[in-house]
C-alpha cells in the first residue's frame, strides 16, 4: 500500500491555498481528524465548521467533539482538517488549536492558517507518463498573448500529461514562482501546444540537478481540451508500444516521429 507521502501532493502556491481553504469553509464540507504523536489517526473524524478569520493568519473552528476528543484538543493534540473536493481528497498539515470557548453546545477554537495544503488526486484524473526514450520539450513563458515573440523563461522536458495539468522537469536554477505561465509543449513531429498553467508543487532533485514542477492548467477552451485528450491518448499508446520493446500490434504515434 502506498504511503501518504506517495499519494498526497504538497500545494504551496498562496492563491491555490486560499481557494482550497475556501473549499474547507463550505457548509458541511470539512471534518477534523485527530492524530497521535506517531502520526496515526486517532478515532473517527469529527464534524467541524471552518471560517477564515484573517486571510493568511487565522481559522476559526466550531467542533462537535465527545469529551475525550475535546480534552485532547485542549491539551494541544495535533489534528488535520479534511474535505473532499472535485479534484480529490484535501487535507491541511498537522495543526493545533487554542483560544477555546463554547457556543450552542459546540467547542469553539482557533488555529493558524495553513502555510500549505495537501491534495490526493482522484484516481480517474488519468496522467499519461512518458516512457524512456520519449521526449517532449517544454518551454515556460511569463503570461502574455500566446504566440507573441519573446524569450523563454525556462526550458525543460514533459514528464506526464493529463486533462487538468502536467509535470515538467526543469533545471534546478529555474526560478518558478506561483505566477501564471504559458506552458509550451513541443512534440518530435513539430506539433506545438500552448496552454496557460499555474505551478502547484515543486520537488527539487539535487542529486540530478533538476526540479520537478507540477502545473494546473487554467482557462481551457473546448479546442484545447480536445487536443489534450488526443495528446494524452497518444502518449499512453506510445508508452505501451515501447514498454517491453516495440509491440508489432501497435502503430507508432505520429506525434513521436521526428520530422
């Protein structure tokens, strides 16, 4: 079984954190899960109402907690706030509460605004991963009008692609912040696909001197979605064809034929 670290992705972009915290604050959306010192879950998840008191600083919680769980919270036990969102399962890092009071039979408290969030993507959000020997060049541009003449902010390679985003390998020195970028993918046959995206996570790999950055696509139109669907299918097909040596029953993808 995969560990949480393997299936949850860290989100550190301020705008996306704010959007995910807002999802926690939707009526009936959130629950509170206490954790033991070892990091294991303690008991069942508790109903909680979340309100943003100060953006970037404080959350206000109203918890329906049995006596044992209430005592644990008052003693500083760690907990996570959880929710299911369209993209999958959402959780905060481990938090602790303070400033306790009661109202209408519920325990009121406050906790720090999370500095990051964690997301486990839905399994039906399929990502097509490029196999060894498949190369798609990726270029990043600061947002402007697509197709205008300008210098690339960073260049690297595509690792995987889905209808919602992609993961790129970039040089370690690439200064990729939380801004909106134009992501340009260049296939071996000369096909170029440009889409806007915002970084969702960054994983440095000092051993190989590179940086893996995940992007969520923004503002896709129907034509872009259709093209993405085609690219995802072709990457999956070419990866399957070359997985154990070339398979004669699968035709090579035209996208990966060098011009």
